[in-house]
């Protein structure tokens, strides 16, 4: 075995640590997360955790990096169907509430202002292009910059997400509640951005 190479058992331990850390950080944030709980949940000793990740902050970075593609790209934007995009985001938040929680903690504890994904150059380029194309085609109001449209549609889709200040939906609620919210969300987005 080469120096620095992780064995299959080590890879399994690292995977358990990342999974346990995802749950811990989603629930408690960076400051509130406890290495002891992560280590116990993963059934991996703290020395291994530190060997793999160095410290709690770097462990959060690894968890956040692993989930970035899901957080940023979980639902592709369809500029000519912003209501559908908002509804698909609503559904994604029901299935993966930990993604919203991780992004919220990153916002609160790491990047309080500006672009949360500033280190991912071009992360929203395809989304903005899709919205701009829809504006050019006369489907979306062209007087609102594409970046603002994307920000507002995303925020509207999070009305019932784990980041909501009013009410957080759960996949365990009756389907009729979700159907009602989806319809209200789609109608609101359609009206807000119609040309």
C-alpha cells in the first residue's frame, strides 16, 4: 500500500464520518456540531476523524463540498417554465431537507453576505442563460435582470423549506397540503414574472 492511500476499510470509515457529519451539521450547524457525536454516530474514533479531515471546520468543508452539486444543481432551471422550476425545488426540499439546512448554516456561519457559492465560478451560468433565453423569447419579464429572477424564484420556492421563517413542510404531511402549496407557488411565480 502506498503512503497516503486509504484502504477499503478506511474508505468505509471516511464515508460513515461524512454521512454522520452531514446529519450533525444539518441539525446543529458548524458551531453547534460536536465531533464526539459525529465520531460516535459513525463508529469511528476521533483520532481517525482528525487524521482524515484535520478539524471540525475542514470536516464541514468536506461535507459542504460533497453536497454542492446537489445543492446548486439539484433541479435544473427551465427559463420558459419558472413555475415548474419552483415546484420542482419545493419537492427537492421535501426529499433532501439536509441540503437546505447545510446551505443555511453555511450562510449564517461562513458567508453572511454576497454569493454563497462565490468559490464556484460559473455555478449559475446555465441557469442565468436559460432565464435570459426565456426573456428574449418573451416568456419572462425582461425588465428584471436574470440573476434577480433566479434569486426571487429560488426564495419563493423556499417558502415552506427548512429555511422558512413561517412554516417548514415535511414529506410526512398529507399530499393535499403539498398539492395546494405547489399550486399556490406556481401561480405566484407565473404572475410575478410574466411579461
